[in-house]
């Protein structure tokens, strides 16, 4: 094995750990708002580490470009999806943990969500 493969493997390991933490967070958190935070933050970081590690392991410019594209697309879409899930949970109040405190809103307008 060459040195770039060792470096790639060393970068993949923290990515796997972050993905494992995201999965544990989704299983352990009591409501939707907490679950979406665990999944989006740790999941995005885990995907970034794994993509960088895979590109380093392969050692080609094509794999580096593909990894960069994957990271950019994932960082653009994961927060948006997480925000929409959280907004829907907030608007409908469904499945929230009994100790979750939400502020009262002045603009209680139902816009279809």
C-alpha cells in the first residue's frame, strides 16, 4: 500500500465514527427536532470525511472532483431538508418531547405545511 492509501484510511475512520454517532443520535433523541439536529450535523460531517478519505485513497483528480461535488451537494441539501422537517414538526407540534419548550408565535398562519 502507498502512503496516500494510509492517509485515506485514516480520514475515513473519523467519518465512520461521525456517521455512527449520527445513527445513535437519531435512535436516542426523544423528538423530531432533536433527531434532525443529530442526523444533519454529524451525518454531514461524516459524509465529508468519508468522501475526502475515499478521494485520497484513490488518488486521482476525478475522484477528488467527485468528492468535492458530493460534499458541496450534501452540505446544500441536508440543512434544507433538516429545516423543512423541523418546520413541519414545529407547525404541527406532532411528536415533540414533553419537556421541549417552544416559544409562542405571533404569526400563527397556516401556509399549507
